[in-house]
C-alpha cells in the first residue's frame, strides 16, 4: 500500500526510507517492495534513544552539517517513506527546549523540501507504548491498528469529494463546543485538500487553512496533546484577528514557550475534519488523533503548501477536539449552513462521510 498506492513508486525513482525503533525486517520489507516497483531504496534505520543522545550533545555546527547533508540527500530523492515505532513516547522529555528549537531551525529547510517537493507517506507502527497510551493490551491495539490502516482509502477518496467542493465554496466558518469553544474564521478562496492514505497512514481528513487574520474567539481542546515529549491537557486558546493572544492549559509555560517559537506560531496554519470511522478515542498520537471520527483539528503554526494562507513557522502543532456526544458535542457551520452536528455530517450530500458509510 505504501509503495504502490500512497507514493506510487515508478521505475528509476529514488526513495528515502526511514524506520524508527523497528526491527530490521520492516526495513527489509520496504527495500524489497521499492525494488519490485523498480525504485532505488536509500535506507536509514533510526533509534529514539540514539536520537535523544544526539540532541543532548548537539552543537550548532553539528546541527548545520547534519541538516545540510540531509537536504543534499533529499534533493536527490523522488519520494520519502517513514515508518515510526515508539518504544517510549516521552523519550525526548528531558531535552532542553532551546536545543529542540535550534534543531527545528536547522532542519526546517529539510522538512519544507521533503513535504513540499517529494511524494511522501508517514506510517505509525504499533508498539506497546502506543497500546499503553490507548489503554489496551498490545494484541488488542495491533488488531485495531491494522483495521484502521487498511481501510478502503480509495472508497474514502470518492466520499470526500462533496465535502471538498463545499469547503471551497465556503466563506465563514463557525465552530461551537466542546467546553467553551466558540470561534469564527474565513476560508474564502482557500483550497480543500483530501487526505486519503496518500500521505499519512492511518489517514482520513480534509483540510484547508483560515485566512490568516480572520480567526476570532475561543478554541478549547478536549483531547490531550504533547510537545517535545511533555504531555499537555486542557489547552485553551483565545484568538483575536487571527493571532493567539492568550494560551493556557495543564502547563501554561510549556504551551506559551512553543507558541513563542516565532511569529507564525501564534497564527493558525490548518483547519481540518477528521473522518476515520475506526478511530474513536485519542491516544496522544497525532497520526491517529487528528483523524478521529467526529473530530477536527485547529493547528497553530505553519500552513501547508497545498492550502497556503501565508503563515510561516518552524512549528505545526496539530491539536484535536472531538465533537461526538460522548465528548460534549458541538457544531460546525459554513455560511450558516449546519455541516456537522455532534460529530455527524448533516446535509444529504455529505451522508457518505458518516462512519457507517465508510466502513
């Protein structure tokens, strides 16, 4: 799926492969699949404990050389596939913020080139750490994981077309609930981008970006998030003319430190519907949480090139709210038309996106 559907590798294409905290058999399988498609595989096997030690010992000179080398390699690639395991999701929690900011700054050109210029897909591999976050046994999580990741994404690609069309006709968006969320913004003239297994696996979202100075109101997230390995809850943002003027949560200092990374970090780079019918509950794993049934995410930081609102930032922090009744409900309206209520799409032309029709 990753090689033939997500990235559509063609003969002669160069493919950068990365695995993180995974057994070598996973990389061997990737190399074999790329080779069968006629591509040239360039493997990198990474380990989060090694990455942490490199970060703790980082200097600006080493970060510069490493980033320049990575960018030079990326410029010779046609595609990028990364599969990330996670032995310990908090492995980097004791890496100082100033080091993380330095590394993000050094690697920003690499990230921009990879995301903007290459075919790419990112897959989160099941691990005991992820199962623990989800509150399940490892075996139960693996069963859930493969059900989510092998969804019929071609069927989803057809089902999202009416939503994309409606989003691109929209001007004013209003979101209410959960908690005290009540925010308005404009998406006038912005493209709507479907995510149906081509970039992230698991997948299932349709995103756009607010006009950069248009968001006003309160955004109060009802799921947990994390930043540099630090777990955060109850994040609440107050926005005026597009800018986050107040941010609080379970660790207000950490939240504001992240939002002070640069000017763009306090503006919104993405608004997206989550539509994967198998994902019901958050587990502090962005690849899963942002796709959850009945969810949306409203993202401080960098906008994607496919939905460019002009916001540039070193961060892109997907934070998620779920609007199903068991999470407090809520509504999303486009130009006063009720699009989704309590996590379910309301108009007849969007019924194909409700979970029973995607499974």
